[in-house]
């Protein structure tokens, strides 16, 4: 797991959320935004890590397109239940 994403997933888990973290990285490799799931604590079904990170990066850059940026997402596997069969 990418060390830049792991702390975000752990923050979510500590808050009682599904442990997912997301990071938006610029074309130059700079972290523009990071977030973790907040659907439960924010009482907002759209407050997923990916959406929050993308919104934050768009505000930071002043552009909704985020051309050339990468969205990297991970979960804290230690806290996830196995997938149903």
C-alpha cells in the first residue's frame, strides 16, 4: 500500500468509517489533496474519500478538470471484512 494513502484510510477507520483513503497527485508528483471516507460522520452518502479528495484538489487548483492528475485510492485491509462469495 502506498504510504501516502494509508494514513487517510486509518483516519477513517478510527472515526468508525469504512477505511478508505484517497490522494490526488499532480502531473509533477505533488500531493494536491487527501481525504478519507466521511459518509457516516457527515451523514452524507456522497462523502466518499474519492469525491472529497477530488473536490479539494479542484478547489486548490481552481480548475474542475484536474488534467493529468492521478487519483489513488486504497483501503486499510486489516480492517476490511472479506468479500462475500
